[in-house]
């Protein structure tokens, strides 16, 4: 079974631009979560989608948004990029949402650099 | 208080030794606990999960959970240089997965 895939793997943008990242979950998984990882803050939860609905949202500004399609693929968008948005963006998929048994499997990540 | 805290690193052990990684969590209602391993430049990889009090063994890895004391640990027996990585503790808190900051482990040949 193929794992979680993310595109693009690397991205360089300038301040003020916007960016869209894509994530395809493991086949059969309906929950997709997004995380931001930086050396100083560690892994921080952005949001989770299940069946095209946002189920959870972390403490990030409204510039960070996402959506999920009927085939469970998900995209996240960051508008008006800031230097501090430079990070590794990780997508994780799981079979179900929330609950007690939410084993999440991560994709390879998208490394975003904002200049 | 952070939701999930891990013992400060970095942790260095000789090859063949037991590496002990600890994690405490603040939400007493947490039900599920996970250990992820992350090699430098790579994404986290799930290595263990535990839901019930006690020990769970998988090869050289043993996860231990004590809900009364709100801690979960990971023991790596016969540590190998290939175990050198950052280990992330993650807890289901509410309906989201919350990660600790990780403990960097180095196994010296």
C-alpha cells in the first residue's frame, strides 16, 4: 500500500506571496492532519480534515487554511507569506478522526523557504 | 505547563546499552500514546503505540504507560547506531494529537 505523498517536496517563495501544498493520504484513510515543524517550536498542529470537513484547528492565524476533497486528498494554503513561515510542513493521514485510536502516518513533508 | 513534556536531551548512550526516553502529559483524560522516531531531514515514523497501563514490547522496543502518574516511556534495548534519531512522544488530547518537543538520541559505536 502506498504511503502518504506530499507535493511539492521543496518550495522557495518570497514574502507576501501565497503557496498551496498538496497531500494524498494512504488509500482508505479519510482523515488528514497538517503540522508545521520548526527547530524552535517543534511539531505544531495546524488543522485536521475528515470527510471534507475541518474537525480541529490549531492556534495559527487565518492566513493558514486548508480543504479536503471527496477523494480525501487535502491542500493547505498559506497567504501573505512571512519569513517565519519557513518550515517543514507535514501531512499525516489516519483511518479515522479523533477518538482514542488515531494512529497517524506522516508523508515526507514539504520544505518551504520564504525569502 | 506544556501538554506533553519529554526529558531534555540530547541523550547519548554506548552501543548495546539501554536507552530510556521519558514523557509526561498534562491531560489526565488522554487515552492513546505514541512514540515516533524522526531521522534528521526525514518525517516522523510511528514505532510504538500504547493504550493500556503496563508494558508493551515490540522487538527491542518497550513502551511503558502509567496513567496514574501520567507518564509514558520508551526503552530501547541493545541500542544500535541506527537508533540515533529524535524520538517524539505524542498523546491524543481531546481529539487531536499533541507532540512533545522530542529527545535527540545518539548511540555511540
